[in-house]
């Protein structure tokens, strides 16, 4: 079955540690996105990538980094520079940037202790 | 003014009731519109697209009012399984903006 996978579902880290969240898709989609969701708030765009080896900052990129070495993979690193990293992180993809429908992975809930 | 605004609710309605949500957007050039459903601690899933001519899918009807810059979602004959948060999404060129969501609780 085609879809987006994110791992792990729950992640706990100590303050000051970098952590990498995985996102893989087998939908053959060109564009991939990372969002952050906090309680009572909408999804906020962290980074997006339209093609391999290219990515752009979203609205809240500070303290995060990404890579896009393969079409199917778009990992997100939450660095120690991110002041409030505890959140629900969602990865999404579309067939191309600006395409109508976004397909989401199940999300990773990150808690920094 | 926020780019996309929704009443956070919660809307507590009895089973079988009809409930409607609105979502306003600030940029009149916005191009496409959607409703997503998000269950607690889960990812959002596309519910339906929104067109000026209206879009109906079973008990759900979505409408776009460009003059007043809002989209609406109508749910008829509410079911317990409709309890969720409903997010409106507005696309402008390559920018996708999510609303904060409206929480619906259908009670027996």
C-alpha cells in the first residue's frame, strides 16, 4: 500500500540533544513538507522540498534542519537551538508543490525532558 | 487579522443534529480550499474540497463564498463518529495555510 510513514510514533529526548525524525513516502510524490502542531494551534510549516537536493524554509524553520537526498525520504532534525521542541510533528507530501491534496504521515510526538 | 480563522468550539451537538462551521480567510486571491478532519492525536485527513458551486458528499456539504471570503462545512444527521476537529485549509499559489480547527463533539 502506498503511503507515508513516520518513525518513531513517540520520542523522548533530554534537553540539549539533537534528534532526527524520519519521514518516508512511497507515493512517488515530488514535494514533501514538515509541520509542527501545538495544542490549540494550527499546523505551522517548518520546511518543504519540491525536488531532491532542494528545500526551502517555512514559517518556523529556526532550530530545525532537513535534507532531501532521496525522493522518498525527508528527515527532520530538531536541534538544541530549538527553544520549545516538544510538539506533534507531521510530515506530508503532494505530487507537486502547490498541488491540491496533502497526504499526511501518522506523526511523531516529541517530548523533550 | 489571521490569514485563516476558525471558531475553535467546541461544538457539542446531539446525535442527529445538523451543525455548520465557517472559516474565514483574509486574502481574496486565495485559489483553492479544503476541509480536513483530524481525530485526537492523529494526522489530518482530507474530508473534501470546496468549490464555489458547492460540494456534497453524503451528509457533508461544503461551500465557498468568495464575496465574503469564507468557506463553510455543513454536517447533517450527526453521528458519534463525526466527533473530531475540522481544519480548513486555504491555498494561495504555493502557500498552504491551515486554520486552527473547530472541535466537534457529538453526544448521544
